[in-house]
C-alpha cells in the first residue's frame, strides 16, 4: 500500500470502518474501498457473476469523476454519493474523503439501510483522510 501513500497506521484506521460496513450492512454482494483513481485498497465480492475489483474500481472511479463534474456544474457543490438502481439490484458509490466506498446489493428493500451505513462509514473515513 506504500505506493498509494498508505502506511500501516493508515490501514489500521481504515480496517474498523470496513468492519463496520460488513457488520451493519445487509445483503450486500460487493464492497470496495478505492482511491479516486480506482486503485483498490479493500475489496470483497460474493457476487456469483464474477465481478472483480478492477471492474468495480473502474466503474466507481468513472461514476465519481462524471458525477463530481455534473454536481459541481449544476449546484456548485461537492459530490456526496451516487446511487444507481435497477429492478433487481443497486450500486452505491460514496465519497469518503480522499477515497471512494462502493457497495452493491440485490435486495432492493435493504437499499436505504445500506445507504445509511455507508454514509456513516464515509463520514468517519473523511474525518481521518480529508480530500486533497
């Protein structure tokens, strides 16, 4: 992780937030923590369709970059999160300071609870690792 500017102390600060998400989110199939550029810091997938960290990181990074530009242009605000929902699933990308948190799930009824869990973790990560 040194190539990403993260030392052992930084990883120790991030681990409890990932544990918080896995302990409190319901029925998620993908969890990722990435840099703004899409580099993987943490990733787990239970999805049987074969999602890999490079795919999720790339999508999360591209969505974040595009959404940041749109939100800045339209509202002159910083991006908080992007939620993409389909009939049988969803993908959430949340800005967490200098990182991006993303989860995916297939139980749409759990979406709002999982958004709340992700927001709490993102706020705590952002407090320790503010955006550049």
